């Protein structure tokens, strides 16, 4: 795995909401470390890893909750984690910060939730690699170890969501649409887990990001 393919990017939106890149880094490290511990315990008891035990929607929720907890723990009192199933995920405890909602998505899907609400959002997209951290594109190649490949952050309006309330569906859903995703700035990207073909234009745009913007860590 090429570690140079994973980079953090700072922007003014983060500062406006009271977030820092260091909080994001520690939040990711906390998330990965807890998931590793869970998997180690499961494997030691001859059980499959967590990603093979729970449904992917529930797995996404677990990852999002851990990420929020990790950011709150590292914020030195700027944020606290909200209660389960409560909006928003991160509550600002100081006037210089803003409440933040965390949305998860697998691979190249757009993050979604049940409500379209204006405010600050942190989106996290991940893939499932093998035990060695190697990822191959395609559902048939999914592994069982999480590899977070992208984080975005931004301030969204209600019209940055597409609302669906189809009869027979699981309920009302609000998917961040193309306009909303384009408004959100990429603050972390790991090309080792990018679910787009290296020959395609979308991957090349991510690649160009590494060359055109200053990065941290």
C-alpha cells in the first residue's frame, strides 16, 4: 500500500465550525483502533469480523458513531457526542463552534439520512478491503476490513438533498445530491481505496487534487 496516496486537506469551512484537521485525524485513528480491537476479539473466538456479522447499514452506523465519539474525545471540550439516533451527531459546546451531522456511505454512494436539514455535515465514505488492506473495485471483491477513503465537510442547505418517500420503501430518505456533494470540500482522501477506475475521469480528478492543493500530514 502506498501511504503517499492518503492525505488530509485543510479549508476555511472547518475552522468556521470549530473543527481542526488534528481532531479529524484523531477521530479516524480512534475509529480504526476500536474496530481493530473488536475484530481481534471476534477472530480470537473463531468468529468472522464485524463487517461480516452485521448488515452493512448497521456497520455504517457503528463506524459513524465511533468517528463522532473519536472527534469529540479529541476536541478538548469543543464538541460532545449526541445521544443515539439524535440530530446532530456532534453538539458544539462553545460559541466558536457549530453543530455537525455525520453521514456515512459505502464505496461511491452518496450519503443519506431520513431528514434534509440545513447545517454543517461531515461525510465519510469507505470500502471493504482484505486483511492486508488491499482493495479491489467491485461488490464481488469486497473484503471485511474497513478502509475509509474519503471525508468531506461543508455547510448544506435543504435543497442540497433529494427527498424520496416511495411507497413500499423503508421510509423517507434524504440523499445528498450532486450539487450538495460538490459544495462539500474534500478534507481526506486515500486513493488506495478509491472505488473508481484509475483510467476514468473521476479518479483523475482525485489524483489532481493531490497535485494542485497543499496538504497536511
